[in-house]
C-alpha cells in the first residue's frame, strides 16, 4: 500500500513538498516497487491535500523520471526494461567519465579533501562494514554527485545531478548489495579519487568508465541469471 510505504518519510515544508519528498524517497529506496500504481484519490485522502498541489508534486516526480503516466491507467512508478537500464548505464559511463576528467582539472584542493572525507564516512557505515551493501547518501554525501559538481560543467550537472540523478540512484541502491561488489566499488572510488588528486584527468576518466562498466556487467549478469 502507498500509505504504509510513505507514512514515515514525510518532511517539513509545504504540503505539496511533503508529498513530493515522501514519494521520491519511497521510490528511490524501493519502498514503492517499480510499476506500482499511484492513486491520486488515495494520496489526497492520506495527506488531506487538494488535487492541484498533489498534481504539482506528481509532475515534479515525472520530471525526475520516477513516475510515468500511462493513458487510461494513470501514474505508475517507473520500471525500466533491462535494455533501457543498460542504456542508462552506457550514458552514465560516458558522461561521468567526462565529468571525472574535468574534475581532475578543475576541483579545488579543498573540494578534493572534502571528497576524501566523504569516502572516510562511507567506510565507517555499519552496513558497509558488515559487507551488506554500499549505499551512499544523496547529494553532497554521494561520491558520484560530488565529482559531477566538481566538473564545473553546468550541462553535465543538469543532466546527472538533476534530470537523471534520482532515477540512477534508485537502481544504484537496488543493486548495491551484489555479492563482493560493495568493497570492490569502494576500492575503485579511492583509485578514482587518487587520480583526481594527482590531476591525471585521463586516468580518472578511464577508472570511472571502468567502475560504471563493472556495475553494468553486474546488472547484465543479474538479468541473465533471472532468465534462466
């Protein structure tokens, strides 16, 4: 049920903002599964919200590609096909590789130090320590997000930190518990950071592309195993 999935994720703010943030978190964190139907009357009843502000919140989620509207069916949580997801990772590999190269050229020393502190915080996470998964917090506590911001390229930031960010994060979380992948991904992050710190843009781009390609291959193996 939508109500049980979002009832603990409401934040302060306007009512429309509360609905938006609650649904966004529930979708990205997997509490609302891909393909789940979003009922406007149900949400209006849960929140005591009128249709106007509610539709504003749902429209914002559509803009983040977390919801899709199907004619005669209504809004549903996005559910990418395996082919669509692999295409998304191909885009990530190319664009985040570019962002990494630019970050090696443009990030300040203080920003690089802050990024190292972010990785140190990730290493202390209990789930990571237990080898369960490697789920990064969003925004400034997200290694990938900080690098994209560090690229200084506004077009990349709009694409990867705005339009595609939460959709990508939704699937990153979904596959974060792949066996042995948490420690591997963390080690790869440190190598990428070292390349950026050494101002080696070519190496930083190569390492980031390899890093995302490994994640893409893990997804391919997941779907291949599911088909058997």
